[in-house]
């Protein structure tokens, strides 16, 4: 498993942009269990600590006021109406917004105590540790085997590639369906199988966290349930964040739920914000905010 005490997140080759920045000693990643306040409901390690996160695209403040702690080996669901910033926030967790030119991030996300946007942090290593699965299955135009082997090869994994591929496919609950056709094109798989292949590809490089943006929205109910079962298995080894529009899915799979809503200012600018973040049982049975209750009971809008 990923060694979180090493310093590989801090790239020794990251160009130093500002004079003197090279003097900053590398910060070791340490997995320090957070002391919980009295009455707190968990002692799980905090993986991400998000403080006052906001994201702009150019002049548009897309999402603001996001503060939350994401805990290890839990599934955290992000829910809310279309355009409230769920995908935007999700992309902040592995710096995928870096590749959107006009995106600007303010606030702080620390990952195991390290500022994810710190100047010595290597975004490529961040994305290896924090893998992503998208709404639409997006296998590479390669064989099933090569899709899974791609990441480990690039990352220079040593060891038997056949074992690495098999292990990832088993964890993604796909091995039995593909073991006799590993060299056939990934495009020959069904949509649900392709999505599990993408999950296998994401976990083949041994990440710490999996980000999933509506991973089952293009799938039928049976394939959806398979993905949900798989998530329950995967959370033993990974911390998972999932964006979903499916309330039942959020209620079924997640340990904690964050509800986002949209406010509209005088100029008509729409900005998403975090309304409420709590244990999923609380959000769905006894939410604190009226807006949350209206949304989860379908009285929204
Ligand atoms: N690449 C981008 N460039 C400019 N604006 C963007 C970009 N991506 C998202 N936005 C804007 O940011 C806001 C939030 O979008 P986002 O995709 O995060 O919402 P969402 O909650 O994931 O919505 P949905 O449920 O429809 O997927 C929207 O107003 C959207 O238009
Ligand atoms: Mg989205």
C-alpha cells in the first residue's frame, strides 16, 4: 500500500519559481490521527482538511465557502443541484482544475497535513495518489490488459506486470469476466464493464484516494449496484469521494454526505456553496437545514 510517510509527493524536480523557495525544507507526509473534540463521532484519520475553499473560472465565482474534513476509509458523497460546483470541488482534490487555464482556487486543502497546493508539491504525484473515475467510462484505445498496465508502467513499477494487472482487475470485480480475453480491445466491453475497467486502471497505481464523478450515471440498475458493491469493498483500502445525482445511491453507499446549493447574487451570478455536511444518516433523516430537507425530499426548486 502507499507509504504516506514518504516524501514523494514533494517533487525534487519541481521548478522553483520564487527566489529563496528552494530553502524551504520538504515537509514529510505524516498520517497523524486527528484528536477529535469531545462528543465527536469518529476517530478516523482526516485525509483531507478543506478550509474556506472557493473556485473561480475567470470572473465567475463558481463555488465558495467549502470547509469539510474527509476521513480515511469512508465514502463521502457530494450532492446538490446541477451547477452547484460538485465536479469543480471534486477536481480540487487531485488538482485536476490546474489544467483548466481560467480556474483559480482559493482557500486551503491539506492532504495528510500537507498543503496540496504548496509550491513544492508535484501535481503528477498528487494524481497518482488521488485517482479519478469519470462519469463516462473512458478506457484507452488499447487492450484490457494494457489499460490496466499503463499507469504502473509509466510510474516505473517493478514486479510482475501480470500480477499487478490481475490484482487490479480482481479488486475491481472484473477479473472473472475478462481473464480469458485480456488482449482484446477495452472497447469490446459493456459500459458497466468499461467503468469497472476504469476503476481497475485507477487503482493499479495503488492510490490512496479515489474520486468518482457520477461513476454510475451512464449504467443500468444492475451495473450500478455492482459499482456500489464494489465501492463498499474498495473502501477497506481506499478513501472514496463520489459525486452523485442519485439520492438513493448517496444514502446507500456513503458514510458522510455534503449537500451543496446555489445562491444567485444581484447581478445574477450563480455561486455554489456547501450548505451542510454530516453523517449520511443525519443528512437523510434529520438534516439541520431546511434547504437540505427540501432537496432530499424532492421539494427543491
Ligand atoms: N471549465 C469550466 N470553465 C468555466 N466554467 C466552468 C467550468 N467548469 C464548470 N464551470 C462552471 O462552474 C459551475 C459549477 O460547475 P460544475 O460542473 O462544478 O457543477 P456540478 O455541480 O458538477 O453540475 P452537474 O451536476 O451538472 O454536473 C457552473 O456554473 C459551470 O458553468
Ligand atoms: Mg458535475
